[in-house]
């Protein structure tokens, strides 16, 4: 990993939706935490998965659903969520949705293998 760098920016300068699937934009990372802006179009989702990292989520714009364990809770601009490591999690957008995710520690490729498999089935 490269040396961690400070980050200061505004999410509107980074807007980047994709038509094929959600778009994660990495903002900053250290050995202890990773910050990611996530952009989802209506109907897109971050497929439910069970990574070995804690996740905090703040919805900046839009509406959707947060999957947390066996629960599905509505989220909207201003909603704050936390899902501990090892618990099933995912996000489904009902409108254009922008959220800030903080994950600790930073996830590995293995943590997101379930997501990759669901987005790119063989």
C-alpha cells in the first residue's frame, strides 16, 4: 500500500454513475480504514455479501434499502447505518443514490468475491 494521503473534496465534483452497475469511487485509504463514495442508479444494488470488515454508511442523496443481516431497512438522504464484520450487507437503490461508505479495516479481494461473482456471473 502507498503512503496514506489526506483527502478533502466535495462529492458533487466526483459524480460518476454507470449504467451497467454501481460505481465505487475510492477517496482515501490507510491501514485502518477505507473511504468510498458509491453511486447507484435506480434498480442497481451492491449485492448482499458478508465481508470480514465493519462498514458505516451515510446516504448523501437518494433513497433505497440497506440489507443488514436478515433485515431490510429503508434509507434516504441523511440516513446513517452500521453493519459489523461478518454480517450480510448490501444496498439497493430505488432512486439515484449516493452514499459514503467507511470500511475498517480496508477490505480484501476475498471480501468482495461474492459481489464480483454476482455482478459478473460466469
